């Protein structure tokens, strides 16, 4: 068995990986920058997505070289990396004016607007902080250290999707969070689709997708969380020795296989519990636990409380 990663993922594995991640929109921001101005952001605890609606300028992430922003450029910036957006002054010798953006995570239920400039903006972007996770804490973007940059076309309709997300947050109607997270997930899936045909090889920067053999095993856990998975069986699925599988799984996913499996099972259990259709015993069996007490113990370790039978209607109890 080879221990060398292979970055070519099957279509079916990618389908499972893309279908089952959860997106949480932490906040959306409008950014408007005039010529001769710079809009600067400090590093945040979450990655950010940026879509250039109109105009030209450039972005600098961390200490990396600047890259151009043209209409329909989409950028994902890593968590904890400062970045700035700027537009050249019409007079080359003029100084650049700087606005330090103070984004406030407490106001995730309204759109924040940052303006750098005193004339009509040259550059207009929609930006958003988000998390994309499996289970409770397995982050799809955890291993991202450099920005992802892709250019789209108006026909891809990413701009209209993100404008719709802004409208949802501004309208603050019932179901706003569900709508905005669904919209952002569409955008992220579109980005991953683009990666399959991109001239820029960046798919491996997603830690979960960087190792084909580990991704195959992880996709099997996602597709069948109630199956009787073991480290040995998962290693065989990956085509690796047990020790190599353990080491590479932790490196790619950020935790051991059994910890990851528990998180995936408890996420499924929480979703079933919220539906108020199944009894606790039925949920325990559906997520792979033969013992209700073992299920309750695992649920409390992940979610911090024990679900009561009254939280489901119990009509289908065995």
C-alpha cells in the first residue's frame, strides 16, 4: 500500500463532501473604495469571501504580493490574515489615504458598509465572513494559508446571488439566516466546481480535500454515519496501513477518525432531534449507537446537554 497522497478525487466523493458541509454566515459587508484610497482589514477568526461587483483595483493579503481585482473576481482569504483593498490614485505621485475598517462580529444580523474615499467609488465589493464545517468543528478551510482567486463571468450569477444575500439580511424576515447560508453554500459549491477546470491548482489547499485516500474514507463516514466504522476498516477503505491512515487523517482533518465520526453522528442526531419526529432511542439507532446510554453520553460530550424524550414528539417510539 502506498502512503503517498493522490489529489485526484472521484466525482462521487466530491458530491458527498460538497453536499454535507454546513455553512454559517457570520456577517456580510459592502466595501466601496475610491481612487487613491485603501480599505484595510485586520485578521479575523474566520475566512472571508470577496466578490468584486464592479471596478478595478487590487488586494493584498498578509505579506503576499498584490493581485488585481477586476469585475467578477472572487477571492477567499484565510482566517487570521489581514488584507487590504486599494485603488490607484489618478495622479501617480499622490499619497494613498487609508481607512481602517472596524468590522464588528456582533452585528452579524445586519449588513455593515465600509467606505474609503470622498468621491464616487471605483471599486465595489460584497464581502462576507463565514464558516464551512462538518460536524461541530471540522473546518473545510482550516488548512487555507494563502488566498484562493478565481475569475467568473456575469452568466455565473454570483453577483446576483450575493446581492440576494445582502437583501435577505437587510430585510430581516423570518428564515433570513437559512436563506443566506443556503445562498453562500451555492457560491462555495460553484467555486469548488470551478476548481475542477481551473488553470490554477488550488484544490489541495483545502485540508480535507488535499489527500485523496483520506478524503475517500471521510466521505464514506459522511455518507454512512450509522455504519459500524472502525479505524482498521477505514484504513482499508483508504488503502493505507493503520498507522499511516491515523497520521494522515489527523493531519488532513484535524482530529482522530473516531472523534470525527462522533462529531458527524452528533450533528446528524441534533438535526433529527430538531425535527421533533423521532424518539431518542430511534435517533440513537439511526446514528450508529446500539446503547441509548452510550448515545446520550456522546451527545452530552459534543453538545453539552442530554436530550430529553420530551424534545421529540415520541409518536414513532418503539
